[in-house]
């Protein structure tokens, strides 16, 4: 499962708001909505976020293993 928990923590630490991502870095509102709901984003969007926040992808997204009782 995808989690953008690292993104929100990175933004908080840097004092960056979603408004700033939208207005200063041209991240669409629909993308912010996807991020808030842990939906998929493109690699281009991930790159834009990394540039905007001057960080690497691990500060934006993490992948969590879903619990699977069959394994």
C-alpha cells in the first residue's frame, strides 16, 4: 500500500503548505486530493514534489506491505 505520510511530515518540517505546492510549484489540486487519499501519482509528479521540497522520493512516499493472512 502507498502512503504519503513522509510527504506530510516533510512539508510540516519545512513549513510548506498545500497552497504553496499548488500556487508556487504548479501541483494541481486534483493531485493534492490524490495524495491526501493515498492514491497513485505519476513519476513526473513525484519528481516535481522532490524538486519543490528539495528532497528524495523516500521523503515523499513509502510503501507498506498489506496484511495478508494467506501468507
